[in-house]
C-alpha cells in the first residue's frame, strides 16, 4: 500500500481492561476524524505541511490526548506545551517549548519556521512572538481537564510518599531517569 | 503526545509533533518529542518521522534523524530503519513509539509499550486505526 498520512496519539501503558468500549470508540472517532482531515487536504492537491498542521489541530483540540487541550500538568500545576514541525522539501523547521497560552502550539511552531529566522522559541518569548504574528491565544484554563489534574495529584502524592524512603530513587528522579509512565497521556 | 507525517501529491514530506510533556515535570524541562532531529524530522530524500515516548532517550539517540540517516547511508527500508532505532531506545531502557513515512509512501509504526494510539490513510482513502499491539 502507498500511504499518504500517518498519525499517532501517544504511546504508553494503555490497559485494555481499563478501557471502556465508549472510551475506545471516542479515541477511534477522533483519530479517524484527524485522518480524514489530512487526507482531504492531500486529495485536493494540498501541501503535506498543511495536512500535518490541520491534522494535528484535530488531535490538539481533543481532550483525549496529551497535547494542547487535555495536556498533562507540571509540578506547579500548569500546562506547558511543546510542538515542532519540519518541511521535508526545504529542511526548514520550527518549534516552540514551554508555552502556556497558545491554543494550537503546532501553528506557533509553523509560525516560528515561516515567520522568524529562528528554529526554536521558548516560554514567554515564544508566546509574545505568537501574539505578534496572530496565532490564537487562550486563557491557560482552556487546557484544564479533570482527569489530568487528578493524575497530577496522584503523582504528587506518590512523590511525597517516596520522599526519604529511597535515596537511589530520589537521585534517579533528579536525573530524569525514573520512568513513572506518567508522560504519555 | 500527538504527531503526524504526510506525503503530498508533489512528493513532499512533512512531519509535526505536539505534546504536553510529562505529568509532574519540574525545572522547565523540555523534552519529549518536539525537539527537531530527536522527535520530529522530515527530508524529501528519505523519510518523515514523529515520535512519542520517554523524551530523554529520544534526544540522546537523535531518533528521528537516525532513521533518516540509516535510510540514506545504509539504504535500509523505512521499516528496517525504524525498527533498528527503536531497538536502540529499548536497549538503553527507553520506551515509546514513532510513526515514519518514506518518500514512496511506505510507512512504519513501531512501539515498545502496551499500546500506541495510531492510524494511517492510504492514497485511496482507506483508513486504519489501532490502539493495542
């Protein structure tokens, strides 16, 4: 088969027994909608770059995935988002990191690629740039979902339980080498 | 994390990735898939790649670019190159998955976790969506 568009919505511990048929159907519905969105653009002769951006919008706008709306929370209770995009024709690339108020970070990444001389912008600077070039901003509360908030509370509780319990674990956590499987959404 | 790779009618490839990172992250950690060359890469001469998983390992192994390099320098297929690089990640203790689409429309979707939300559409509009292995 010759494929035109492929997507993912994150990998990790996806326990089949914990997945209800309704939830599974919801995931399949959004993934299908994303594929249809990108395929329609390509079928009409559109650019791969446009198809990628529009397809990712569908996934970013869904609370089911760990990106934009539905993103996980940092230790201090914020949603910090990263995104990047690359054009295989020109090898141009753009990325944003640690942004908190950009509705669709993939669009901001594309703006960095196309409207700046830089490759990656982070934090407040990235947000200011996005505002200057007309990327849609939202209040950070837009990204909140109860499931992700509850996941942070569980993670914080686990942290406090582990504190003082195992020095090796604490050192590994500092080095970023403890895999709590919390990151894939 | 979500991602997409595409091949248009003009033969151009593109890749994009967007993520919320990891729950409970500190220190302004930037990781995960969006670092160019690590989690996202596209080159019309070889492949477009978007990754998801334990970001530190994808950065250390420059996963997305490594797949493109194996295809360019060793003439590996997209499936072979993606599998080889995911094996490096797994052998180092990392996990996750990726999607890759080459310039001929061949794709690979390897992962070493219990599941990966994923899907593909072929040039006739036939859609496949999968979650588990």
